[in-house]
């Protein structure tokens, strides 16, 4: 065990000790694991409010599980009607401006039920229990995830105590105000009884990339290579809480410069005969920095 | 039916993992183009399973073709379809004109009709959000002067598809896992919300 | 290159966006996957649908496949869990005992007919099995030995060459000739319906 690992283990113990004050409160790590696992079997329907960029939206969400995978449906109840449906491997986004469809990958548990996965998370965030709360009628444990650097958001997560379901969340800029807040106002949770397809954590994909993302924030790893059109690549990196997509496409791609959706930022640039677009749940500066660091391997 | 013995012999070696990588690559491409080779590959493994006395069942005729057809059908990772008009109401082509507009941060675009009169929205947020652990934070941005209401980002399906695909893949963030695509659905809307002068007149507006 | 490594090479191609490489994995494993699913789901048509679904879900999940475990072990898990979930969604209870991954147990026909196979398909399967056995029995001794060392004992060409005291090229050609002989016996059985 390295000194760093020992320090981290020590920090974890200290965290455990402080958390023990809150009698029978689940540990942050435990809750995050539970959350990760329950993603695959929970069914729910509810309405959440979503505060972003000076707007408040109300969104209705339902998730049912089927042997053909989860079925998600989100519909905005405010503003223009926008709808996202995920079913049988297809994502459809219906908006007043048109429809976009994309293929949806399978979601496997992100965090393996092993301490190593949680340990990796602690490379990037310090976890503390902020207290208890009640959201949409459910008891929540509130967890703060404070990033170790200024490259990512700080998270406050309200997790349902039994299932680990996310009841509310707040994302803050490093040292700044909230960039995005979300909370269920009504919610019904059900356990579907279906088993996850593969209990293992999302593993690192094996294929060589041919590209280098030279300046990823520490703690980020390649976790998936979702299907992409031939000649293009989609690389997904994550530090366990935040994730960032890197799209590498033939020249003539769709975004030059910056774009934003709530706390998700995008940045696109041309690179030789390719086009690079980075989309991440990260501050704008981090996303731009990642985009600037993409280069060909070797 | 392929009558080329060397190619079939290579197929046999490929199934055993005994073909040099460059030959394997070449052969795999040949199989893609030659259904007879693919069928032979299939029979070879059926025979292998029999020799190993593995538990097997014969699938429907055309099983593999049916799977391949479904994969082709869903293979386009970002198909753009049915797009008609931008959220701002004008027809624009998917392309650079739209991208240039899109790259502008939403806050700097002020809808000419939207600026005044939106006094009642914020107090509602804090109550409903139940963010008691962090009181006051929500209002910070706008508790003295109202920032202009954000208008819609001009709609560009290609840009939209990046966010959509990211939302589809990003299971990492807990928010992305439980309320996926939230950033996709909740893009600032085009039409400014109906001004809330006071609750009563809003009720009247609704009845009308 | 082991069998796992071949699968891995195909997986890499799929991950790199070559979707057709997945077809070879389907053709390679379809008999086994339908065999697994049929253990859970007795109805033939349902069994086919669920097996197809298992492949589709594996395809979608391939972006997450790590390559640390064998592809077939992973596919096996997806197939069993897809079948179990199908039963749950139908209000039926899936069996609690799992078949071991490397289930090479040969079950008799009476047991088999209880699972997802039509009598015709089951009959055909038995015919094919018999044809394979007959073909191997009829092979010249050196071809028979080569194919047995390869398919049953899982030896590499190099190991077989050593054991048979001949060059690797000869091993390769003997194995091919053995397979060709087997293929000539089973192709007509499948030909009228499913071979191009």
C-alpha cells in the first residue's frame, strides 16, 4: 500500500468515524453504491423541477424496466414541449424544432460493489454527510461531494435512504454559486424485480483509440466507447460522478465553439482533417481545455 | 458457395485463432462480403459444438440475419429526422449559420418582448426545491436586478445530437443515471413564458 | 491467438464501428445462446425472441465490454439474465439454479424436448450431431486425430504439430480437410432451408 493510499484510507476512516455520529446513517460510499445498483432495477414516476440558466422547468419522468431494457420518458411541463423517450436501444428527442434520434447503449452498474471503485471516486472528491432531509415524501441522506480541484463541479446529492434513488441534486461551480438544481416534487418508487444484465461495474473498454486526450482532469478514465457512425468515435470518460464525451468525427462536424445545456457544456473544434466535440458535465473552462488537448496518437 | 480452397482453409485457421493478424483482417472483410463464407463459419461452429458435446439448440432459420437486420436498423447512432423549423420560428438550414448562432451564450440574447414583468418566479423555486441545507443560494444570482430571460438557443439537430448521445451514454453522473437527458429536455424554450403579473390575472388568463 | 483472442479481435472491430464483425460473433454463438435461453423458456418462438434480444443487448453494451473476461462468459451472463427478466416480466419465477458457463453436459433427448425446441428442430439437431460423429468416424486416422486434438482437447496448431510430429502447415491442412468432410455431411441437412 502506498503512502497516498494509506492517507486515503485514513481519510476514509475519519469520514466513517464522523459519520458514525449520525446513528445508522448509511455511509456515503455505501449510498453511492446502492444508488449505482438500483439504477438498473428501480422503476419510478414523478415530477421534478429543474433550475438552470435563470429558468425553472418542471419535467415529468417515468422509468419502467422491461426485459428489453429500461424505458425512460421525460416530458417538459413548462416552456415548449420537449420530450425524450428511450426505448429498446433508441433515444428519441422530440422538440418543436424537430426530432433527433440516437442509439442508446446499455447501462451497466457504474460502481462495482467493491471498495476499489469507491476508492477511485475519492481521488477526485471528498465525501461528507451534510445531514438528513425529506424530499417528495421520502427520507433522504444528503451527501456533499467536494472536488479536490477546481476542474469539476461540487455536488450536493439527496439520496433516498433505502434505494439510493437520487431525489435532488445541486451542482456548484468551483468556488461559485449553483449552476444547476434539481428536485423531485412528487415521486413514486417501485422495485421491478428484474436482475441487472451484468452486475459488474462499467469496465474500461479494450479497443485502442488512435487518439490521445492529453489533458483530462485527474481521476478521469475511459469507461465506454458507445456506438458511433463508421469513421467516427465516441469516447466516454468519467471520474465516477461527472462524465465527459469526446466525439471524434470526420471534418465538417456540427459544432464549432461553445454550447451549453444547464450544467453540461460542449466545445467543438476542427483538428486537421477531423472534428472534435467535447460534451461534459463539467465547467466550461474544463471542457474547452479537454477539447484543446485532443491529438492523434503517436 | 465459395470454391476457393485456400480461402476456406484460412477460415478454418481463423476459427482456431491460427491466422496471422493481417490475413485475418483481410479474411474478415471477405466474409463480410460473402454470405457463403459466413454460412460456413456458422456451420463450422455448429460442428465444433457437436464435437464438444455442448448444450445447443438450433435457432430459427435466418436467426443471424434477423439480428443483423435489427442492428442495421438501430445502428445509426445519431440520425436526424423530421426537422422543420427552428425554435425561433424561422426556417434555417442545418449548418454553419445555425452553429454560429448557437455558439452565443443564451444569456446574452435578450428576447425583445421578454425583459420586464417576471417578478413572481423565483420565490416559488426555493420553496419547492426544498433545499433547506443551503438556504439563500438559489436567489443569489438575481435578487436585486432581474437578468434578462434567456431565449431559446437556435435549434440545431446536429448540436442537439451531441447532447443527446452524451446523455444516453453518461451513466456516470448520478443525475445522468436517474434523470437522464435532463439537459436535453430542459433547453431554454423559445417562447418567453407567459408574464406573471399577479396570481389572479394569471388565473383569468388560464380561464380565457 | 486463442479462441478468446479471436473473439476479442472481433469485439475490437465492433467497438471501432465495424458492425458487421458482430455478425460473426452471432453466427459463432447462436446455437449456444439459443441453447441457454431454451433452458429457461420452453416456448420455441419466445425462446428465439429472447435469444435475439440477448444478442441485441450485448451489441448495445459492447461499448462497455472490457475484454478482461472472455466474451462468451459475458454473453452467457447477458443471455441468462435476459431470459430471467423475461420470465419475471411474465409473472413467472425464473429457476434459481444457474447453468454453469462451461456447461458441456450432454443431455438426452427426452430432457431436451422439454425446453424450447420444436420436434422438427430437435430432430434436425440430432441428425446433425449424428452426421458430425459419423463424419469424424469415417475420417482417415491422421485427420481424425488432428481435429480431435483441436476441437476436443483444445490444443494449438503448434502443440498438435509437436504431438503428431509434422509441420504446422500440415496440421492446418489436416484440420481443414477434416472440417471440410464434416461440412459436406451437415451442409445438405441445413442446405434446403438455411445455407446460402
